[in-house]
């Protein structure tokens, strides 16, 4: 269980760091990492980064229910800015560039593995949410509200990918090189006179609002929730958000992650190696092993029915190792890739290991589900099984939680139908 939380927090913190586009100023170079920071980044970027971090910091202490207008603004401004940027680039380039007319330079298995590698990079960006989606679905008005994610998320993500690809392709015609980062396009606008600077200002403001909203909801709150479980005596939601801001914003030197598109994609695919099996174990445990029946109060009892063996579910731990281990050579190869593509990779692995890593997310997810489900069937944890979901509406002193309810009461069938304010008040 703690292993799960540690990896979720690591991924959330890393994802938090990816959202910072610029670097800051007021640091004193006292160690190697800070020296790298000063050597690699421009003065204005360092100043912008620090300003971004400082303005965002107090917002992390405000309950999300009181920031609805910020989220509504993000929902409107970010898509408009993305479409406007694409429209301008396509108009300026006289089309979407050559991206859709290019002929494949690879074929057969090479093409298939490249396609799988790209898909793993995309799924990697969702790996964190695949593990901590309950942090958000708990606020749904009904227990069935989460089902809309299945058709909507792929459509939205596909639309965003198409917008990004078309925009990037058009920048190759305009500037002679592909600009994959929208902030690089904005910096070009600032050199185009008064109109360009105005466009850069509004676009940058829009992306700033979008990144702050993402950090508050998808990153800070999720990390804080996990930290409160790990250290309930010392960490609350507010302190957890501050810890995530410090580690994600500074400790892991995020400017190195975003130094190039290649390193960014390698990073995204890297931590998905660990999160995919965790998501698979969580899904199989709830849907296949426990048949959607859990003892909710026991989840918060360290000595309850889910204590397993010394606090560890060895079936889940073994499934995690089996799913992660085969991808570790490919992860090392990916991390060891030199910045200069003409230089050889110092890490030597077989072609099979490289190919396996290209679809590491799918492998880890499917393998963990299979291994955990089989182990749970052969060596069932009888103490963790309940015939009906125990919600724990009533607290019966001296009585185990599984005896509080002999079954599902009629009003418990719609237990998810609660007012959002009542649930989200826990964060305030």
C-alpha cells in the first residue's frame, strides 16, 4: 500500500514539474543542480519562473470549491487559445505543412513499434490520473458520473493531439524548424511589434491560468491527499500542497525534463512503467477480485481487514515486480540516450528489450491484471472479502465495520448522489 502511494506521489510531483514553462531568478548557486539551473536558463526566464511559482503558491491553499471561476475561465480560455494559435500558424504557413503528405520512412515491425512507442508516451501522461482518479470522481453528483470519461477522454485527447500536430507542422514552414512547445511560438510573437506582443500577452495569460488550474486540481490536491494518508499526524491538505510545490517546482530540477521534446517523451514513458502496473492492480482488485464490494471504513483502519501480511498485500507486490522488471532494461536505455542523436547509447540491451519497452504501458497494465487476478484466485485473501459493500454510515461502538451493515440499504444504492459542497468541504 505504501509502495503504491510513494509511486503515485512521485508521478504527481513529476507531472507538477512539467507544467512550469519558464525558469526563475533569485537563487544563489550553492550546489551543482542550481549551477546547472543558472548556466542553462536566461535571466528573464528565471525571473518569470519564480514569479509564476510565487503567484501560484497562495492559490494552492484555497479550497477548489472557491476557485470555480478560475476553472471555468481555464475551460474556456485554453481551447480558444490553442485553436487560435493553430489557426494563425496554418494561415501564416498557407496550410498545415507537409505533415499529412509525408511518406512513411519505415515499415513492417519497425513502424509498429514506433506507433506503440508513441502511444505509450501518450498514455504515460494519463498514468497518474489512472491511479488517482478517485480524488476527482469522489466529487461526482452520482456514482455513475465517472462513466462519461470512457468515451469523452479519448475524443478530447485525440482532438488536442491533432491541434498540436497541425500547429507544430505549420511552424516548420514558418520558422524553418518545428516548434513543439506553444511557449516558443508565443516568444516569436513578441518580436512582431505591438500586435504580436498583445497576442503573446493574452496567449501567455491563458496558458498560465490553464497551468495553475492543472497544478491545483490534478497535481497538488492529489499529492496532498496521499501525503495525508502516509503522514496523517504531520501533514494536512494545505501542507501537502506546499510540499508538492517545493519538490515538483525545484527539487527535481524540472527545467532539465523540458530541455527537449526527446527528453520529455522519454520521461513520460519512463514513469508510466511503474504506474501502469499500479493502475492494473487497482482495477483488477476492485472489478475482478472483490467484485466491486469493499469495506469502506476498513480502508482507513491500519489494522483492519485490508492489513494483509504486515501491511503488505504480497499478491499485489509480486504482480508489480513481474510487470515492472522486464521493462527496466528499456527504461535504462531510454534514460541513457545521449542528447546528440549521432552519439551511441552507452546502455547496451537486446532488440527485444527495446521493443518491449516501446509498449511498456500496455505490457505493465495487462500483465499486472493477469498476475494479480491469478494469484488472488489461487491464494485468496479471505479476510478481505465482503459479500456486500459496507459504507459505514453508522458507527457502532465495539463492532467491526463489516457487521455494521448486513447488506446494502436502499438509500445506499445512490450513495454517490451527494451534494458537491458537502463532500468538497473536507478540503477546506
